[in-house]
C-alpha cells in the first residue's frame, strides 16, 4: 500500500497541483525559481498526508529530498532537444525511488520469475514488439508500396509511426486474447479500418492499399497466433 499511496501523492504533486506557470518559471530560472522549492514542499506534505503515520515522517522527507535532487538535475541539464527525454527520465527516477522505498517495507522476492505462465506471457509480449516488426518488414520487403513517379504518401507520415502503431496494436490484440475478450480484437480491426483505409481509398493508390492491408493482416495474425499459443 505504501507504493500506491506514494504514487498518488506523486501524481497529485507533479501534475494536478503544479500549474504550467510554475513549470515555465522553473525552466527559465532553474534552481533560482522559488516554485521549485514550493513544488518539493508540496510533494513532501502530500507524501506525509497519504502515509498518515508519524513513524514514517522520514519517508516523506526522503521523497522530498530525492524529488528535489532529480528535478534539479533535470532543470540543469535539459535543453530544447532533450526536453522530452528528460521528462521521461525524471518520471522514471521518481517512480524508481518510490519503488525502492516500497521494497524496503515489503517482503519482495523474485519467485515470480519461476512462474512459467508469467514467463510465457512475457516472452510472447517481447516477441510482438521489435522482433515481430523485423519479421513483418522482411516479409514485405519483396514489394514496394508506391511506384516510381507516384506521390509517396508515406513521406507525409510521422517518423517510425508505422512501427510503433504495429507494436501497440499487436500488444493490444494479444492482451485481448489472453484475457479472453475476442470482441476487443474486432474493435481494433474496425478502428484501424476506419482511420487508415479511408485515407488510402481517397488516395486511389491500389498498390499502397494492398501493401498496408498485407502488413496489417500479418501484424494482427502474428498477435492472434501468439495469443492462441499462449492460451
């Protein structure tokens, strides 16, 4: 429960109770910003409130101190190019600290690594990320989606968007099958049909439509087969 309590305090302090004006002031003035210290104080107080145990006062103080150190490093080293990366690093470090404190109070062990069902699900989920993307890319390498001289619609798409869309859809399909909700798979197919193939139909590029359709069926098929094998 300590983990849940501290995560709740973190979510409130870092997102709900931190106005954008505070964030902007911290990024501009860095360690000279008074809002940085207000922010840390709020985290400390929230942690103490959610723990609601005088014996655990040192936990709230530790959360506050580590939060200040992490935020100070983020403000000192981030720039426009690395701002997004530092956001995720910052959040990961905060959660890691909370996780470490929680482990101190729990009888944590690694027995779950001996659970064959857990390992099978983890193995399948990992396969459906980058390994499956590479397999599908190789299977599609015999075709080119757009002929020379035609307008290449892919140039207007986000960088690596197709790869991450594929990974997310495979993981979602796999999760639906594992929890025995096949209707979710139908929802995924319908959703992608609406958002993706309507654009392709307007483009009137048959080769590109067929290319995307084959890739989608391979992606969904891989996830479905993985889910069935695990079940």
